[in-house]
C-alpha cells in the first residue's frame, strides 16, 4: 500500500510539473501596424538578473551605453535602414563579425502552412541585397554569400542576375571538391553534406553578407574568417541562437564552434519576438501575451511588451543580452501574472533549467569573446 501511495504521489507531481510548465514560443513578427515613434516608457525597476551579472563581467553598465532613439520598425524597409546604420557604426568601431536578426516575412505568412523554407530563403536574398545596397552606395563592393553553388544558382535564377544592385553580387566562396576529392572519404563526405569543401575568398569583395547557412555550414564561415580576418562578415538572419542549440549533437559541429568563433559575433541589430501563455487558477484561466527583444547597436537591449494595436511598452533595458528565460520573466512580471505565486509554484512553472548551455554562467570561462552577449 505504501508503495502504491508513493507511486501515485510521484505521478501527481509529474502531472503538476507538466501542467504548470506551459511554454509557448513564436519567432514571427508583424509589420501590419505602425509602431509609435516616441520613446517607449521605461520601467525604473531593474532587478539583479543574469544580464546584470554579465554586465559586471564584461565591465559595462546600462549607463555606459548611449540611449537608443530608434523606434521599433513599422516596415521591412525601416528594418533594413536601422540594421544597415547600426552595422556601419559597428564596423567603424572595429567589429568584423556581426549579426543582424529580424523576421524576414510577416507573421501571418510565416504561420501559414503553405509557406516553405524556399519562401524564407528567397525573402532573405532580397532583404540582404537591399541591406548590401546601403554599403554599396557608400563605395563598398559587397558579396551576398550563399552556402554552395546549388543555392547560388537558384538565387541567380530567381533574381535574373547575380548582380542585384551595382556592386552587390550574389556569390559562393565554397569550392566543391566532389570533382577532385583526394580520397573516398572526402567523396562520400561531400555527397552526404560533410565539409569536404574548401573556402576561397572573393578578392573583389570588401564585405560579406552570409545568408541561409545551416548549422553544418557555419564552420565554412569560420574558415573564411580565418583566411580574411579583417574583412567584415554579417550573419544575416541565420538564427544563430537556434543553430547554437544543434552544436554538439551527432553529425553537427562541436560546441567549441560557439566558444571559439560564434562568441565573437556582435549583435548589431536584433528584433527577436516571442509569444507565451500562462495558466491561471481563476478566469480567464489562460493568458496569452507576447513581446520582443529589440537592440540597435550601440544602444541597449530592450525588453518590449506588446500592449495591443501595434504598440509596445519598454519594461526593461540592459547592457547585456537577456537569456530567453529571463526575458520571459520580465514580460510575465510586467503583466503582473506572478503576484501571489509562492516559490514552489514558481519553481514548477519555470522548471529546473531556465537557460541554455551557451547562456549559462559556466560558458563564460570557455568563450573567446563576450561580443555575442553585449
């Protein structure tokens, strides 16, 4: 009887854990409503979080950063302009590895089951070309870099040319070795997606914009950077946070790729949206809410709460990039959904692990740079 009681108690706890730990995420963003151009209201209460610890380790504070006057974008064109200006400023400050991240399509299309990876890829080709045109107008030769010749040929076919704007060319820096493999291992590796290829710098390019690179193809960008360490590379809508999650898995690059290389990538423009839901014990029982992490270099990382009608309210700002778990807590607190919640309920809702391995404190000592965090 005691054994049955223990068994029932264990099952009950597991059921409670699953029920309370309801997390729903979404990567989409909509530009259907205009955003307010005035400064968003800020929350004066900044609790001690992981981000604050990160700031102290990299010797930066919120006060050290300039106040960002950039409004949240209302159109994709505004996204491109903000991202280009922020990246230009980062290049002037000496950065060569930079990240630009925002949703490439409207949320209703991204959520449509008829949308495909091809649609997203084609949108990124056009958005990155417009982004590159900003720098081409300022006298730079820009290469929009695709992972291999097959994807390059498809992009050229879609656009009708490899030079989408003056001094902005679609290109691939990978040399396929399937026709000149030195061994059977190299040959089979090339057929099954291995990295038997070599990278060949594009001499006339003064800047690379890398698009649609998968996790397995990220080592190619490291090779390219090693060959040309002073040439800027922009990681354009590569969803690096998602790709980091695959590192260390079988058939994927090791986690050291983040520690040695991806940690050096500076986020110059970040518009990362998330949607969540929380179960309540009283009506309406389930509350849906959403927000965005927004950063325009060299400004702060802002946590924005969607208050409806296309408007966002700033609920936090920090000098360091918030882990997604901490970002969610900022939005939950701003919605006052945690009021009256005790520590046990909070533990079951959040779970034991709230940060990914690359966000964790333990990663600090292994990272070659703190750029990706600040």
